[in-house]
C-alpha cells in the first residue's frame, strides 16, 4: 500500500505544478518599500526563455496572463539585482522586493598629456609641457627642451649637431636668419617644436633622395586660423640707457609675416639678427664664400666677460619677413634687413718688467669707435610640388663699415681710420622637374658679383719702421679694391630606386677675382712706397667636374657614396712682376658616409672623405700690403694647395620618454699642404 501511494504522488506532481491560475499579479518594491515603476516582469519556461512579459505601472503593480509553459517569474530593474521566483499553484499575487546593485567600475587611470611624441623621423616636443609661466617667447622654451642648445648668437643645435634650418609651420619664412623669429614669436602661438631627422624639404625628392640633415619646425596651434600677435618691449635705465622694440606678427597657412624694429644703447648686439644661421634656401649652397685681404686697426679683441659689460653702443635694426602662398602653390617671399650701429671700445694695458739693474714699463691705450651701416634684401619665388620644384632667389647687399681709433704707447700715440664699403648682387635659379619613370632632372645656375673697397689711414705720430722710408710721417695710406665675379651652372639626372638611388652630375664653376692695392707715404708730398709697385692681380679659378652619386637605403643601414672627378685650372697674372702662373690638375675626391639605425632613437654615423682646396688671391700677392700698423705682408709667387683625409665615427642616443640625449664621437684628419710664405 505504501509503495503504491509513493508512485501516485510522484506521478501526480507535475500535474500539480502546471495547475496555475489564469493570471499572475503582483507588486515590485525596493528594500525601503517604495514601489518601482517601469520594472520588467517576465515569465520564463524551463529553458530560461521568455514566454510573456510586461512592465509595472506607477504603483509598481503588474498583471500577466498565465502560460502553461511558464515555471519562473523574473523581475529586472536598472540599478537593482534581478530576482527570479518560482511560480506556485493557485498563487495569484506576488510581492517582489529588489535590492540595489553595487557595481565595481573598471580601473580608471588619469594620465597627463604626453610631453613628446615620436612619428617616424620626427620627434615632437609639446610646448605646454616645457614652458614655464615666466617664459615669453619660443626661444625661452627651446632652452628647456632636452637635446636642444641655443648659442649666444641664436644658432640652434640638436644632440650636438647644428640644425639645417628652422621652419614656421613648414615654411622657411626667415630665409635662414631665424634668430629674430625665436626672439619675438610668443610661445602661445606654437603647439609643438618638431625635430626632423633626415630632413628633405623638396617634395620632388621625398622618398627618393635621403639626407642626414636635422631641421626644426615650429608647428602652429591652429594652422587654419589667422594668428595676430605683437611683441613690444621698452626699458629705461641709468645712466641714460634706453631700449625699445616692437614686432608685429601674422601667421596662417597662406600668409606669414614676422617683422621687427628695435633700438637700444644698453649693450644689446643686433648683429645676430643679420646672421645667416641656417640654409638660405632648400638647396645646397652653390655659391662661393669670398676671401679678402682684410685691413684692420689691430685693436685688441673683446674681453672674456659678457658683452653687455663692455659694449657701449647706439644700435638700431629693422627686419621685414613676409611670405605668401597662392592657390596655385606658388610661394612669394620678401626678406629685408637694415642695421646701423655706433659702438666704442676703450682699452688700457700695463706691463712692468723688473730687471737686475733696470725696470721696463710699457703702457698702452686704445680707443676705437665703430660705425657699421648694412642693408640687404632678397626676393624669392618658389614652387614646391610633388612633380616640380622651381626656386629663384635674387639678393642685394649694400653697406659700409667705418672705424676710427687712437693708439697711445707710453704717452705717445697716433690716430687711425678705416673705411670698408661693400656691395653684392646674386641670383640663384633652380629647376627640378620629375620626368618619366620617376626620374628627376635638375638644372641650376648661380651667378654673383661682389666688391669690397678698403682704405686704411694711419695719422701723424706713427713710426713706419720699413726701409728705406723708415721714420715719422704725416700719414700712411693703404688702399685695396677687390671685385669678384662668380658663376656656377650644373645639370644632374637622378634615378630613384627602392633601395638604390643613382645621381649623375656635370657642371662648370668659374671665378675671377681682382686685387688692386696701393701703399703711399705722406711726408712733404704724397709718394708710393719705395721699391714696390703695389698689386694688380687677376686670379681665375675654373673647374669642370662630373660626379656619380649613389645612395643605399635599407631597413637599418644607409650609405651615401660620392665619386667626383675635377679638372681644375688656376691662372694668376701679375703684370707688374711679370708673373703669369698656371696650374691644371685632375682630381678624384671620393666620399663615403654610413649610418646604421639600431632603432628610431639610437644610431651610429661614420664616414671617410678626401678633400682638396686651393689658395686664392689673398695668398698670392707679391706687392706689399700694410694690413695694420703692425703688419706689412707680401708673398712669394705660389699656387697653394692642401689635401686632407678625414675619417670619423659618432654615436647618437636619445630617449624621448626619459628626455635624455647624448652623443660621442671620434674624428681623425690628416692634411698635406704646400705654401711658401715670406
């Protein structure tokens, strides 16, 4: 009987569970007894699937039609734990109490904005992380950035290497004279200072011809908006010192202008504003640095103290730098500079030598007043596109430097004066199209004329200690005139490749410099220096050259090999001395540079090079020239030449995150020279 009842109950159990009322009703509240409106109420089957659902009303009540498959009642509400209740037979009303859910949020780490960012060959320093409240201009910020060094003259170096140029939002506004820009551009206008390794500014050559140059780019906060700014400065001090400057600035993607006008007599030297600190254009310099026989007053050099303590000046400078880019991609740039100065240098020296039977006392005084006046201007037109590069720059430079001095030795002295006017005109044209097959052709023509006149006058009281005219005279006058013409034209053809880029160049350089000098003695009458006819030299230096240039670029290794051949010709004519010297040589001057990158922040660079230099007119004159009151100079006839062999290896290391950079290196140089000096 017992066994029978057991199986009967077991068999009837499912029937009891599914015998449900027609509706399921109830109320949903929280733990405080507050009705919850909008809670989701669901009926679930044995598989956990929803077979019916509804929402609670404003009083927290719900009503659902019964479902034969439903076994569970589930209530969910945002912010509360879900509740599941088993449906019971004959139970129509359910009270469901929900408990608030305490969720653990994922870990949140608050980080400060990064100080630097490394993007390929560009290391970006964000100005906001390196500026201090007292900083006014971007020059103040540059001095705080690790690895960057700013010299007294404004020259910027990174990790021990001088930068090629400084750009403002990718544009060379200052034409290489960036000393002014860093002094006047407010730090608030600049978002970041970008250090660009392997800098290649010519778009035609990007990815085709690599370089190891380093450049700096000041990236604007918002290049699409127009930035108007003005920096003004004024100061008054004792005794009678004044300083005033104003610098209006306009910066945008299409138009840029950085101008400055300044005056002071407080020991501030504006010559750095005129200094060519970076490249004057996108190309390697094709010009020629002229060398002159330099006359001087032979005054003492500057003392080893800060310049402001001994530089008694009255200086003024004005800079105009304007750049405009048209919608067709043509860039027009105007740069002009004017500088004037009057400075005074006083010097006193005393030497006392005690001998057994005598005392020798030597006292010297010098007073020198310098009055330079300089002005220069350039107009540049540039097209820098992916398929074409055109650049034409025309420059004019005018000026004169005047010096007056008085030298006194043990109570006796003489006056001096020196005048040095100079002029220069230069035009540089470059055309670089991309032709079929990604090859690139280039034509360049650089032409210039410059002249420098000099007149040194030493007044009465000077003892001219040269026979046969030794003695005191009313005056000694040395004049030098040295005009120079220079032309350089070449054509090159480049064939870029994935790993090897080939370049072949043929060119011609021609330079002619004249040197006319006269030395005269003014006694009772003015007469030339005896036994000397002065100088009338014509010096010509011409070179026809070809060069094969190969660049290898692998993942970590870069190699640059140059194989130049020169046919050099030098002609020196001096009719007064019946001299006509000619020298022609064939030269092969290979050069190899290697760079191995361990990663983006560590690399080693080395190379070997053979170089050859010839003398110029400054070491070829045979007539005597009085360089200063201490030195009378002349040379034997010679065509000086020096050849040097150089090898070097340098290691560069930087850590952007740790803001650490250092470099070390070794250089060996051997030079062979032939020069006769008398």
